[in-house]
C-alpha cells in the first residue's frame, strides 16, 4: 500500500461516520474535504476486511447504518476523541 496523506485514525473515523450517519457519503466527503471516490474506497475496504455485505450499486438499505458492538463503539469514540484533541490543540 502506498503512503497516504491521511492517518489511519482519520480513515477509521471517516468510515464510521459514513456507516453510522444518515448523511450521504458524498456530503460527508465534501464536509471532510476529501475526494468522494477515496471515501467510497475506504468504506469498501472496511467492509471487505470486516466481512460486511457490500450492497450492489443502486440498492439502498432501510436503516443505512450497521450495528456496532460496545467494543467497536469504544474504539471508534477513542479515535474520534484523539482526532478532536489534535484539532483543538492546533
């Protein structure tokens, strides 16, 4: 894998935001100032790595989110907290 200008924490935070938000991936990518295709790729990679079914193009889920365990939520929240602290310190 090539060197990315985005940290793993930022990538994980972005993927979790897509998966747990009612916003579109395109809107989230715009808000985070990243290319929408990049974000779609991160989500696809995450789903493959965690054996989550990837929906065919044009199909939509009813809820639009995936349930996460307490451990996964804690990990996500810790990463988000770390990112927010870094942003605050800047």
